C-alpha cells in the first residue's frame, strides 16, 4: 500500500452479483490501492479467510488484500475452547428440526466468543491468535482490520500488531469504529497501528464532534473515514457522491464499498484523488462555520498547531440539494487565524451547487511590516497617565452636551496609570470665552472611576474637561498609614515624608515657603507621625504640588439653555381660525381673546403655523384639493405672495403693530409665542423673481414642486442651498429672517422638515443665532430616520418631534423611552411629545374615543418634560380622511371655528396635567423615567423620582381605551430602602386623597372612565 489509504471493502454477499475482477479493475483504475475483505466467520480454521480467487484478482490489479476479522470469534469446537472454557462465552445453535429429545445429547454447534477482559486471556490466547494471523498472511493477506477492537485491549492490540509487522514489514493494521471508544483509541498512542477508522460513518456532515474526535485522535494514527453502506442511496447519485467526497475531505484516507465504486466510478476517482491530495494534511482540523447553516466549512492543516502551518485547505460541504452561498468570508478568515489567506477568492465566494464538496488551497500570508511608529524619545514624552471615557459626551463631532441653567452636570472619567501610584483628578469648567477655569476635586470610585460635577449658572456655551496627575504626597500618606496600622513603620518611612516636604520648599511662593519651612523643621526628628498625617500639612502640600505627569482630557462643549428647552407645554393653533364665523378670517386680536383660555389650561408656549402671506399660484382648496375657490384661504405653508415672504405678515392676520400687541399680551398671560420657520416658497414668493439663482429650474423654465412621499405639495417649491448664487446669500437671508422675528419678540421656532434641508446650514445658522441670542430655542419637526433626528439635535436643535405619536403598545413605549433615557441620545436629544399635529391624526385617536385622548394626554405629559397639543385635541377631534392619518376638513386648508366648551372635552384632564407638571420637578424631564413591573401588557407603569430622591411620582396608564384592565404591580419600596413587607405613603395627585400601601405587591383596576393613576409616594407617616 502507498501512504494514502484508499480502500474498497467487499465480502461474499457484495460480490455475489458482480464480476469481482471487473470491479477491482475499476477500483484500481480509480486509484484505490487495497481491498478490505470482511471475513464471514472465525479465522481459526484450516481454510483461508480470504478465498484464493479473491487474492489472485486483487493482486492482478496490484492491490493489497486486507482482512477484517473479529478476533474474538472462535469455532465452538476449537481446542482452545475446550481447554479454557472460562475464557469463552458459548453461543449455541440448534441443528435439528422438531422437538428436542431430552434423553439424547445434542451435538454442540454455534460459536464461542473470547473473553479478552479476563486477566489470563492474553497469555492463554495470544499465541494461537498470532499463529492464525501469520497463517492468513502466508495465504496472501497483507494486513488486518481488527473488528470490535475495544474488546482486545490496548496491550493485546499492540502485541498482535508487532507480530504482524515482524512477519511482513509492509503489513498494515487498522482499528477503530465501530467497537473502539475514543479513550480506548487514545490508549493506542505509541503502538505500531497504521490507521484509525474514524466515526465518520455516523456523522451528519455538520456536527462539530467529528472535529473534536480528530483533535483527540489524529496524533495516535492517521484517521480514515468509512461511510456506512446503508447511507448510500442507489437512486440518488448526488447524495452518495457527496458522502464519498466528504469522507475523503474529512480524513487521511477512506474505505468505500466496492459496489459504490462500481456504480459511481467518476466520483470514486475524484475521491481517491482528493484523499491522496489530503494525505499530508494530518495536522489541526477546525470548524469554521456554525452547525445550523447549510454549508459546513472545515480547515485542514499540515501542522499540529495552526500557527505553525505552512499549508492548509478549506473544505466546504453543501449539505443541501440546492445551490447555497458559502459562509461569509469574514467568518472563514477569522477561524483561519492571522497566518493564512485564500488563494482562490472567487472559489471561496462562488455559489456551491447542490451536494457540492469544494476544497480550496490556502496560502501562508506575509504580515504587514512597517517602520516603528514612534521613536523612543517620543515615547518618553508621551503621557504616563490615561484620562478617558469622560462623560457626558457627544460622539460624532465637536458637539455640545445639552443641559439647562441650574441643572447639575455630573461628570465621570476613567483616570489611571501604571503601577500602584496614588492619583488625583480635578474637574475644570468655564464659560466659553473665559480665561480662568473653575476647579473642583473629583472623588475616586472603584475601578479607576472618578466622579465630580458642576452647575452652569449662565445661559450659553460652556466647556469642561478632566485633569489627572500623580499625587505623590497623597500616595505617601496612604502607604504610611498602612505601615503605622500594621506596626511596621521604620525611621526611613518618616524620613521619606520629610524629604517630600523639603523638596516642596523649592517650588513654593514666599508666603507658603515660610509655613512649609516650619513644618520641615518640625519633621526633622523623623518620629512625628501626627505631624506627617495632619490635614493642615496635606492641604499645604496640595497647594504647592507640581502635579507630576499632569494630563488633561479633550474639552467637551456644553450648552446651558433656558428651562423651556427641556420643560414646556405647547399649544398649537391657527390664528386665522380664531373666529366665530368661518367666513371671517381670524386676526391677531382674535388670538388675544383666546390667551386666557389657553393659559388656564396650563400651557406656557403658544405656537403658530406660518403667519406669512400665502401664495395664490396652485393654491390648495379644502381637504387638500387641487382647486381652490376664490374665498379659500390656502395652506399657510405656501409662503410668499406679492405682499412679501418670510419677513412679512399675512395681511388678513393684522399688522406688525397688532403682532407686537399680541406678543405683549401673551407675555402678560405667562405665554411665549413660537413661530413656524418653514423654508419653502409659494411660486408667488418674491424670491423667485428677486433671486432666481436660489432655485433649481428645469430646462423648460419650471420648478419641480415639493414632495414628501406619499404627500405632494403642488403649491410649494423649494430653494436649493447649493446653487452657485445661493451660496452664501440664501443662507444669510434665512438667518436674517430668524433674527428679524427674534428682534420682534419671538425666541422659539418650530422648524418645518429640517431633515430635508442642508445640515451644514442648520449647524451654522443655529450657532450664529444662539451666539447672539442664547435664549433662542429651535424645535425640529423631523419625522424621519433616527440617525438624522439625532444629528439634527447634535448640530443645534434644542428639541425634536418624536416617534411617540405612533407608539401605542407597552413594548413600543418602554423600548423607545428607554433608548432616549439610557443610550447616547440622552446627552443631546430632547423629545417633544406632541399628541397630534395638523398633519397627523393618529389612528389610535381615530378609533379610541374620549378615553383614548385622555390616555395619550397623560402619557405625553408625564413621560417627557416637553408636551405639545394641537388645538382640537382637548375637544377630542379625530374625524379622519378615510384610510389616512389626516384630519377631514383639515385646518391647513380652511378656517375652522370651534366651540371650546362643547361636551365631552378633556380640558379638565389637560389642565390638571399641566398643573402637576408645574408643581413637580420630577415631571419636567424625560431622563428620570424608569419603567416598573405591572403584569399586564395593556398597563404601562413607570416612576419619575424627584431630583433629591425624597419622593417619586408613579404613573399607571391603561393602554386599552375600550375595556377595563387589571394588573398586579410592584411598589418600588426598594428605592427608599424599605423591605418588601414595609408600607409607604401615597398621595393621589388626581383625586387628592392620601393612603398607605402595605407590601411590595399590589393590584390595580383601570377602566376607560378612569384609565390612569398619578401618585406621589414617599416613606414616612404619609406622602
């Protein structure tokens, strides 16, 4: 035999219906070098176990003959059985037909099986077995496969193998599955066996146990694979071919039934060639893909350790009958380690056909060698300490963290260095433009964490950073105390402290030098521990510390805005609808009459859609129709007419004097006016004639109207920020429009669709405006992708509309709020929870009736500090355009007078919610929202702790506007240090009553008439 074990197996049964000579000729032509003949019975007889004709036929093809024999099988009448009955188990077989005559002794027939586990078995049976093996070899057998080898024991196998090898140096011995466990196979290490038969016959072509078996056994002897004959499918050549090729690819040789070779000669030829090619890859095998995918990927190497491999192969087996893509290239490369790469990139990525077994060569890669990135002197000059992970921070650019004036900014950082030196850290902060830093020491926490904080006291841009250094005197005191406590302090330990004080004299001012000199004199005796450990000396040493290895983190910007950037209640109305007669256009003076009603509901910001002149070209009619009548007012978002553009007022609303009077009246009622800043133009806008270069004209001289699919705005055209003539004139004109309205008392702007406009423009414009007017607030009306919404917040928008409008389920709400309060957006993104807008009539409100409006109101008002309502919500308006999230008879296209006192309104709810929001700081931010356990998917339950932690607002809301819902819930006693069985005081903020809850687990029932509870809980006698 050659070094590669390519073996065909046969027995009398398999050869009964074929020409053995022809089958062996085909096997030899395919590259198989040996025939494994399975003995039909015991080999301890005078007749050769392999028929002479079989031996002649094999030798005629140059093939060796191997005999598979079960050495435990003896004829029942063998002399050894009679001589050693205790060493055998007799299996008798009846030979007579009919009843047994008990008066006559039946002849002994059947078989005896040797009990090799008996202590004396090897001595008694070893030599006769050796003689039998030699006898078979003299008859032409070249080697053996010991079947059920686990019965023989490692010692006997080694002894028998040595005998066979002595008789013929080229003899081959195989052992393995079935009948040999891994531990039994491992015990054969060091013996002269030639091959181990693996457990491939039971492999499903995907489980990783075959790789594990390889790892344990490939050092004992080369492994060969033998597919089970029963797995060959006569009518499925592809599956049988996959089985044979997989065997060749997953071992160092293979055994194939001779009938399979005869039926699939081409596959047999490929398999034998593959086995020869893989014969030298006897090193490590790895699985490169998971077991669940359709393609198995194996790595075969030529070295016992992948890191030492010079050559390797990638084996991919498509277990399905259809085409499959190979595993991701990254998965394959990751499993190969750094030393190997694919030669055939196309082969590694090409689709595998059904049942394909693909083998690809891998090459040893050359690592990238570069010049040393830094010189030793540069390394010496680099910081010894590390100051990193400074929080809060905003990733993605030089963007500010957002806070409001008076809100504490908790700053954390990782500060560490080599060794066990004592470190110190300090928080530095200042207003941008100031030269002097404010400083405060940071507290050290476990795991190199440091914590500090500051409070911005002025509105505007701030900056902060963290500075760390080596605190040598602090480190000395730490270690000196430990030595004193342990009673091991020596005189030299006292002296070390004195020397540190003496060295500090040289870097001290004259005033401090005198004081330190006195301390140095006091310490000369090197025996005054109290002096060394005094707080006064520590403070002096801190003042003169030269802060060795000082390192400062990069500066983080912070915007301190006014409170309304985080906490405000908005009410949106169309000024033109503030009339009792649809035929009469409302005015600013009409709005003034509504101010007491709006303020009485508790709102503090009154927001108007655009108040500019409305174009007539392509004006929209009622319900967004494309044809407007002569009295139809059109959409206020079609900005611009002959009366002016973004710095003009629609004439029917009033004059600038009227507007100034409205601003003054609003302030008198505690209301702030917010305007819509919509960068879009009616075709009648003066800019189209005055600045045609600000627009993108079509070849036919027209401009494409605006779209936000599926919505179309035929009455609007957009400016182009990047037309040559628009840069920078358009940008400046838009900035000046904002400044124009700020100078007239408007400090808050709701920006229409900012995500469809230039991001660099917004970043520049908002920064420019807020540099002059830090009190300016910009709300982004951006219903778009999260990344864009967050980017708008980073570049300057104080607030943003959100997905709240479409979050109705418990999981949706809790996941969304958790993202906003715990992930990166918490530092820069403020969610404004509008319950509805003129553009959005949510399906939930369309279908839920009055209870649904109350549910959405309490959710918006208590989950976020920013709460918004479009007028009509308090009246439970929800009539939709069928099949759409739009209002029927939308106010965007017509004047809509309302009866503000109509029955069924929820004014009382809205008023109560805004009252609670003003009274309880816990309701003035979203960042403190924590969801609690309520065992009902229709009940949302959350807590809002107060800033000082003394009490907590808890809210329970039924999300079902149609049915009663009950839930078992947990009272967060643990937040107050109470046990599960303690009680806590409760104030019902809606009903006004007080009571106590006893124990953590409670029960609640909410129904459409009372869909929510808002409680304040606190320990003590009552809440």
